[in-house]
């Protein structure tokens, strides 16, 4: 089934280039900030922040991966490194004996408490201070629509799950 390509017009091309540059530059700037201020990478920060924000205690790896929007393989490798650094602990789930539970260690709690203030300052200055409240609302709504469309597209491309 052949469809005719719908090429981008000039305005769409400019917008796409701006989005592409943001997608390349922002993660690098965030990684530099985290590395400089806390000797941590963004993936480690994301795991620590997510674990620190759970009110229900430890998380199973599948729940943590879902919360982060990552595949379990990527998370598994990172958790192994973080466990080696003493930031998280993994223990067998006492309720079913098969799965593991991931929790922050004392060092993990201290790392996120130390890293969070400068990281929040970076996010505020780099993103939120650049936009007025109405621009933030439009950006949020737009990104939610785009992410929703990606989720629908992914479901169509992978087909039914059973």
C-alpha cells in the first residue's frame, strides 16, 4: 500500500528543526548540570527521584520501568550499576518470593536530597522561566497530545498484545 508523502512546508520545517535542536540540546544540558552539581547522570536521577516520590515504599522493577516509560532491559542495567554504588537495594518480594523490590538506601536518599535543589533550579531557569503561564499551558497540552498520538501509533504498530 503506497501513500503519497506529505512533505513539510516551510513553517513546519522550521518548527521541526527547532524541536530537533531542543531534543538534542536539552538532555545534554541537563546531563551536564547533573554531572557538574551531583556527579550523577539523568537516568540515575530519574530512578532516585521516582523511588523517592513513591508513597508506597519499594517498587517492583516492572512498576518502576512503567513509571519512567523505559524498557525493563535498560532499567535492569542501570539498577545493577546503582546497586553497586550503594544508591539502591534490591531484595526478594516477601509476598510472592519470585520478584524483586527496589528501594533507596540511605546513600540514595542523601544523593537525591543533595541533587534535587540544583536540578530543580536548572529546570526552572531553563524551561519554566522562559515561558509565561499561558505558554506553559499550551506547551503542556500540545506535548500531551503528541505523546498520546505516539502511544496510539505504537499500539497500532505492535499489534494486539495477545
